[in-house]
C-alpha cells in the first residue's frame, strides 16, 4: 500500500517557511557559521539547533549558563533533543542553565 503524502499545513506550498533553509545560498552561509562552532558543543546537536545558538550569540557551553532552558527552548530550531544534549554536556562540566 502506498503512503499518503503528509498534509501541508502552510496553505498549499511545500516550500520551507524558514527564511534560511528556503534559500540555498543563505543555508550554505549558515552552515559555514555553524561549522565554526560545532566543535564547542556535543556531537548530535543538529544544524538547526546550532544555527539557533549561533544566531543568539551562544557560541560555547559557558555562554549557555547565561540563559535559562525556557529561553533556549524558545529559539527557532532548538528542540528537546538538543536541549537534553546541551544539559548533559553542561552537567558533565559542573555547569547548568541559568535558573
């Protein structure tokens, strides 16, 4: 049995709503920026989360101590998996998010 296509909730267009991922030139520029910080974070943090961290100026684990988990979760591209990985990395260094 063939799969049904996923419902499109954007009003008919299958294009991305994100201004960065919708345009390949911007996406490649953003990927270069995330490549510059990815070694500062644990493996497994996805590119959308890295783009969100870079855009917010949070380029190292130490900078994450300046924000709360709620503030981090509010960033576009930041999901529960990335927050869990970042929390574990902070805990491993004896650090935590701002209360």
